[in-house]
C-alpha cells in the first residue's frame, strides 16, 4: 500500500507540476495563447491537486495515515523549494507570461505546503489558496492577454509606461499581483494566514519565517512590473495603446474585484475550505 501511495504521489505530482517535476509548465504557459493559459493556470494543475488530496486523505487515508510516513517531509521540502526557487527564477524573467508561469510554480508550492502541514488550519490554507490562486492568476493572465492584444508584446522592457495608456488593465493587474504577494486586504493574504496558523499549531516557527520570506520575493517580480508600467516614460511600442474592449475588460475587472472582496469576506472561500479540510482530516482518524 505504501508503494502504491508513493507511485501515485509521484505521478500526480508531475501532473500538478510540483518541483522538481515542473519542467513542462513554464513552456506550456509561455507559448500557449493567452485565453488558453487562463484556463490552464486556473484549472489544469488544480484538478491534479484535488486528485492528490483525495488519494492522500480519503482513499488511502481510510487505512493509512500518511502523516506518519516520510512523504510528509518530502512534500514539505519540495513545497518550500518550489516557493523559493520558482520565485527567484521569476524575478529574472523578461517575458511576463514566463514570469507568471514560474510564479504559478511557487503558488503550487504554497498549496502543497498546506497539504504537507496536514492539520485543520494548514489544509484550509492550502485549499483556499487553490481557489484564490486560480482567481488571481486568471486575472493576471487576462491582463497580459489584453496587453498583447493592444501592443503585440508582453516583454517587460517594451511595456514601459503602459499603465498610463491602459490604466484599467494594469490597475487590475496590480490588484491581482498584490493578491499573489499576500497583501492584507486581498484573497492571497487569507490563504497565507491560514498556512501560518497551521504551521504555528505544529510549532513550526521556521516554516512561518520561510512563508514570509518567500512572499517578499514575490514583491520583487510583481513590483518591477508595476514600477515599469506606471513610473517609467512611455515606450514607443505602447504609445498608441488603450484599454481593450469591454468584452475583454469586464472579466478582468470582475476577477480583480473578487481578489479584494474575498480578502475581506471569507465566508464563501475560507468557510467552504474549512469544512472540506475538517472532512478530510476526519478521514485520517
């Protein structure tokens, strides 16, 4: 049974792009059409995460409490590695779609961190971040799609000053980006709060420090996009750009607004995630 669990965990981890089984994801996100990347980032890896959670807590959990196996240390170690390594790589990307792809790898690390913590608060944080990340990253990729639609580029050095030409688009990008960082008042903060509480419940203070430190790296790659878009002279490539049509802009604005709303009212997201976590934890008893 343990061998079966190990093989399934490795196979599903490849599908969900858990570090170091992630090499397919950056290219897939960077080169897929923007509309396809939105669906990939919001759903593809999330389904695999759901599958792994059900195997660990429900199917195998009936007869085998995985928390007593080395798989916990492995999941925690790989999750932390993803949070840091992917975030650092994202800082050095010039193609914004590839930057967000590596950001997604880091966010998958946060989700799996909650699975590895495997208590009520930690698992709640992982599950709610699954939803929050889908929402926030969809907004970011929609913004890049609108950017490419109007300018034909998503390279950082070519979008200087675009915030003054596409204020609604880049404003929504900034809001969703703050959510990825985990700024208070956004949905991303709620996820990381639960993860921190889960780590503290286990007495893992170091894990809380690592959680905060990895979030600060997110400030670097999100912050440089905001700085380039809003605080630099307008680049020639984007001088004639403007916000996209309402049909493209409306979904982006709705997701950006949801990033703030679910950072204030958590009854729907964190409430349901807490109920699901309670059910899953009960399966291990």
